[in-house]
């Protein structure tokens, strides 16, 4: 093995270890966490595994407050924040619904990603009750957010969600979004 191969192996090892060490360092940055916070942080930090709906539902009632705090914490890794939003979809309550609706007002470079995860959580946790929050996002400036809203409407599967999907498809039949809408409508029409 020549020197070039050794350098490449070292670089690959560093690239693989840096994310793990950064996550560990973030947790060791002088913060003290309660047992519940440590449990939630561990659940949000999996690389190969994301906890099931049942895992999230099994958290104590205080779990919602921890998830909302972590989702709003700009010091957290973006993936943790996004996963915290998804987890809230498995723990519906009026406070969670208000929180997720407020997420849709967030600005900044991560806003689109966080909006998309909040849309999925709203659809999962609140079904048709979330239509008025999800529907306007079909016209969002960000294409990926529009697509997330279309997928969320497909999850809702209410008559008003189907009507909005059909209306949106008809208004722009050649848009990139039309294919996503077609796929969602097709899923809804299957018995």
C-alpha cells in the first residue's frame, strides 16, 4: 500500500468519525439534561433507526414539551429538529397543533426543511383538522414545500383535500407538481 492509499484511508476514517464526534460534543457542551431529555435526544439521534410511532407514543406526557423545545432550538442539529417535528405528529394535542402551525411561520435557511417536516407531522397527527394549515402551503414559494403539502393532503384524504389536489392539478397540468398530485390522487382512488 503506497502513501497515497494510506492518506485516503485516514481521510475516509475522519469523514466517518467527525459527525459522530460532533453530535457527542454537542451533548457534552456543558448542558445538563434530565433523564427524559437524554432519552429523547437519543431517540432523535439514531443514524440507522428512527423510532416507531409506538416508541414516541410511549414517552411520558412531558415528552411533548421536550420535543417542542428541541425542534425550536437553533443550536440543535437540523436533523434532530426535523425529527422532533415528525415525532410530534405521533403525539397530537392542542398545544402540539398550535406549535406546528407556528413552525410554518419560521424563517431562515432551514425554514423550508422544517416546514416540510411540520406538514408531515400535521397530516399524521391531526388529519382533516390540519387542512386549513396545510392547504395554503400548496402555493408556497418553495417547490419542495409545495410537494410536501401535496403529500400531506394525500394523507388527509378528505373530500376537501382531494378537491384542492384536483383543482391544483387542473390549474397547472404541465408543472412538476402535477406528477406528485397525480400519484397522490391515484393512491386515494385505490380501494
